[in-house]
């Protein structure tokens, strides 16, 4: 088994920090039936991006870059994925409940 030369490990490997203005926009407004759906698609893209970061780190580790620093980055990326998925679920659930309450009152 040959080991590849490991690349430099940086904090950016964990997944880039996104500000609200960096969140993806719906690709075609005519294909989005509501802003709630657009919100769900944006959260989905953020979660997908974080999953991609985890895959990249996993590939690096399986390719021979199994240093403790890289393993730590994978752990951090996984924790960020859990936080992001929980935030998406909580956000969508709260907005959905609010919309339901508003619909009952009208």
C-alpha cells in the first residue's frame, strides 16, 4: 500500500463559515412555490455543503492523511454538521408552526 503525500490541513477544511448573505438563493423563483420552500432549499444546500466537507476530509484520511490534526478536523466538521442539521430542523419547525398558527387565526 502506498501512502500519498498529505496536504496541509487547515481550519477551512472543516467547512466555510457562511453569513446570511452567502446562503444560496433559489435558482428559479418560478419553481419555488413559497418563501418557506426557498428557506428549506437554502438550509438543504448548507447541509449538503457541510456533508461535502466531511466527505472531503474522509477521503483525505482514507488516502493516507491520518494525522491527528486531520482526524480532529473531521470530528469538528461532523459536530458542525450536527449543529447545522439541528438548526435547520429547529428553524423550519418554528417557522412552520408560526405559519400554522397564522393560518388558523385568519
